C-alpha cells in the first residue's frame, strides 16, 4: 500500500512539535521554538477551508501524553467523533484515536471551516476524556496538521492508512481488535 501524500509529514511535524514542547515546557504557546522557526504559526500559514474538500487531519495530545491509553478516556473521546452536534455539516469519513494522537479523514460541509470543526472536535473530546479521567485542563496540543487531498489521491488508500495506525504501532495484530476507529465504508 502506498502512503498518502502528507502522511509522513504529519508524523514528522507532530513529533517536532512534541519534542520542542518536551525540551522547553515553560515556553508560552505559539512562541518561536528557535530563532527563525515559527512553530505553530507555520502550521496555520496558508491554511484555507474549502467547502466539500476532504482533508487528512492529525493532532497530538499535549506533550504527547498517552491520555487515550486509558480505555474509558478513549471511549469518551471517541463519542465526539461520531457526534453530529460537534461535526455540524462536516463528516469524518475515517478516523483512528491512538494513545497520544488522532488521525481523521474529514470532509467539510458548506457552512463550517476546518479550524472551527477541529476546535470543536478537540474541545468536545477533551471535555469527555477529562471527565472520564477525573482531571481538568488542556488535553490536546493547540496545533494540528492538515493536508487537502487532491483528486488523484486514492481516498480508500488514505482511509486504510489511517485505520492501520494501530497495526503499525504494534498495538494489535488485526485492525478489528482495536476499538477506537471507524470508517463510513463499514457495513
């Protein structure tokens, strides 16, 4: 299976951000990580929301903490990814919630932009997971990576790539054994 364009970049950018956060946890959000290296601002530069466009989105937990290694927290957060009130007119075509990050294949609707949908998904899932964990405070990193799929990119191959994350991470032997994923192509 070919990796979709941008998938490796999403992992690299997320790991760069996580490494920077861990090496300097007292640095304020959005502050440059090094002179000339803009951090989260670089992820936002040039970001556009196109109605009905499909995006591969990735976001990580704060400091890559494995908050979703806790079954009840992951189950609570996963409910947000299926909640029509959170998604509004957008659709998650495929998604997986890993212990320290989320990947989704998100199709925007006509009325909501990508940033708004991502903010709602992260906020709703954090509220539910925090309640399950008996904690308060931020759960997700502020940034996220997005890649608009081009027409020539294979939608099903990208969905398979997302859903196979637990296999590649060695969390399960079979995709069906991992409980925190979904795709619209399931019967």
